């Protein structure tokens, strides 16, 4: 595209170049299925006996770990003010860790009971 109207003069500078692409998109179902299968497979290793748990139960226990990790992330949060404490004695560090873990346990139990009661009455909390 040149500056001005009409036919461009010799040696006129190009203002911009425009391209137009026409294409058709077609899904390759086999490639999509292969990618999904490859991304959805992972290994869960455990030292539990084969007969103790089914693979689906092992997966359920593995997925349940995220709730525990979320709780410990809450304890490490700067808003919890634990990081601002300076404790010298190892016995006091152990005591603080015990109190924090106990508070996380109580928090988890309260959360579980609240979710169960909400499920009974079919209530939800807006996000």
C-alpha cells in the first residue's frame, strides 16, 4: 500500500504491506486421541501390596494429597505470621509445629463437616 491516491509514482515508498490468508482447518482425530492418551498416562508407584488397593483407589488417594498440601501451604502463608517468629530452642520449634499441625487438623475437620452438611441440604457457596 502506497501513500496517497491513484497510481504510485516511481520510487514511491511503500506505506505498508497487507497479506490475506485463506485456510481451512481440519481436525486430525487420530493425532488428537494420541496426544490425549500420551498426556493422560502417568506412573503411580507405591509400596502397598497389590491386593490391598485397586489402581483406581491408589489414584484417589494420590489426588486427595492436594488437600493436605493446600493446608500446609496455608500454614506457610505470610499472613499466618509464623515466618515472622524467631524461635531459638528446638523444643519450641517442635511445639510450634505441633500447634500448627493441630490447627490444620481442626481446620480440615471443620471444612469436611461443613462440606458434608452443605451436600445434605444441597447448598453452595458462591465463588
